[in-house]
């Protein structure tokens, strides 16, 4: 057998034309990457680099980025403060292992514990959101000595056995085996809830009554936790009314059930004004999980909880890469920037700016059911006119129409019929106006 190094294999060939470079990358991707690793667009884009709120492809085309690497580019592409912190740390030590103390990692844990709002908090750092939720489930089930878990319908929590097991999206659940006994609660996805026509307060009350019945009829009562996204990310930015989780948590508290707020998409100010999604509900969660935007693109996640809950894991439990010095340095610089520049406030202001342009367009478009979300986490759901039957074809057409206008947006939702808008939180007034105008024009271009 001959081992080939693609870098060597391609060296010395004549420089490909720009389009040919994309085609070459696509062919190589298809040859060695999994079939289920989906790519956006009829002609996928090969990204080369980014700066601020813009990215460039390998053909030299510049796009306004309204999806920020699936909400991971939290502040901006190539933020100089993060780049400098990574470069400095890379010159010192990349990895020091969990066996030794490291300044960057400890500083990050202190910073996140302080920001979390959870009293007497400890932080366990992981390389991803999946592992953050895995650890949270482990802590909650160990603390409560129960393997029963509640999750929300239309939720997404990760790709490991346990997190797939609690994810309630058929399209994301190749198996449901996890060893956890899971029961699904009503509430996150109002547009497709049996209670959708009720006003906010009554909607919440109906979901709470359903939860009470569920606890009596579908569990033995000693449930470990409810895990929920304050705004459901992969599920299409489905947003329950403010205060919803406050009412739900009252029931949980009666039973001693822990509330896990999965803030992988909603954390760090993304929902505008508030630092966390849970704050719109007047509660403090027992556990909070995070990832994506914390380090502006480096692989980092984690769990925050009261010390007694974190320390309920009695066995050894380490993550080789969780919170390495390199990613911690990036996250420290990123979070410092976020807080010092009040990007939560900017997320609220720019979210309102986008809404002001998009809401009237949505009102005049019979195939968009609603504009929803919070802060810089906004979604449009495409349906067949006159009802709520999903229309993924129009969502795909709209994504392509935005690309033609050099605007990148996200696609998602249970049926692939939700357009997601989530630019980096440093979005400027001019960029918000430009992006909203491009999106409005793209919507109007589709019949
Ligand atoms: N939780 C939520 C709410 C997410 O949106 C995701 C990823 O999209 C995850 C968990 C899993 O995170 P990761 O892909 O970093 O494992």
C-alpha cells in the first residue's frame, strides 16, 4: 500500500482557476468526508478567510456573514484581540494537561463562574457542546440518583449517544438508545404546538398543566433534570414566551428536579441585552451548558453548576482537551471584549434594527409564517401559503437568493424550512441595514 499526502500530491500542479479550486475541494471533500456531512448551496462555497462580519471564498468573492459559522463567530472574524491571545499562548505552551495548574484555564473558569449567575459555581470545561451536555446529564443523574430525564420537543443537544438520546429531532436521531429514560415536554416550538393559538399566559399555563400530567403519568416522579434551550437553535430559533421557564421551573422545584439551561446557542449576549437566554424567564438554572461562541471559534464548551452538583461525579472524570491553555486564552480575550464593549446591548439594538425592516416584508409574504427569535438570533419559517405546512423548497430558494446577493444566512428547523439570521455581535448599523435590505430583496424575488 502507498501512503499519499494530499499536500504533496497536489504540489507542483499548475495553478487551478478559481472555480476549479472550489470544484477540486468539493471532489476531495466528497471522497473522504462522511456522506451525511451536509454542505450548504447547490454549488458549495469554499471559505478562505474572514474579517469582521465578512468572509471571502477561495475565488475571492466577499460575503456579508449573517450566520457566523453557526453562531460560533461570536464577536467578529479575525478579532485582533483573540488572534493576539492565541499567538501569544501558542508561543508558550499549547497543552499542559489536566494534571497541572494553568493560569489561562483557571482565569477562564473564574470568569465563567462569575458571569454564570449561579451561586457557589464550579466549571467543567470540555471541547464541545455535546460533551458539555453529556457532563451535565452525568452530574444531574448522579446528583439525583435517577436516570429519568425530561427534554423539550424539537430540541437538539448534541451528537453523542446520551445527547442524541435526548434530542427530539427525527432528522438528527439515527438512534434513540442512550440508557436514559427520556420524556418530552411541550413548549419550545409554539408554531407547531397544540396550544399555539392561545395567548402567552394561557400557552404557558397549558404547557405547565401538561408537564404536571406528564410527571404523574409518564415518570415515577423522581426525575433527575429537565434540559432545555431557552431559544431552540437547530430547531429553528423556536422561542417560548418570556417567563415560560419560570412557570415550568416552579413545578420542577416542587419535585426537586434540576433545570439545565443549554445555552450553547443562546449564551454570551446572543439573545440581546441579557447575557443568558434563561434571564428572560426570571430564573437561575441549576446547571448551565455552553460552547460555540465562547472562544469565537476555538473548540471549547463546558458546564457550570453549584459545587455540590458538579462534585456529585465521584469517579475520575477528565477531558484531555477541555479548556486547554490555547482555547482558554482565546476565550478569555473574547469574553473580555464582549463584556467591555457591551455586545449584549448591541445585539438587542441591531436585532431591533433588522426586525424593523424584515417584519413589514414578512407581513406581506404569505409563505412566511412568522419572524421570531431574540436579539441577533432571528428566524423566518417558510410554509405553504394559508397554513403552516412546511415549505423547505422555498427556504432553499431563499438561501440561494441570499447567496446571489452575497449574503450568507443559515437554514435549519425540523423540516429544513427555517432561515436563521445570526451575525457576529459586533454588527454595525450600516451592515445591519445592508443585510436586511439584501434579505428583503431576496424574499421579494421569490414568488
Ligand atoms: N446544544 C445546542 C443547543 C446546540 O445547538 C449544539 C450544536 O449545534 C450542541 C448542543 C452541540 O454542540 P457541538 O456541536 O459543539 O457538540
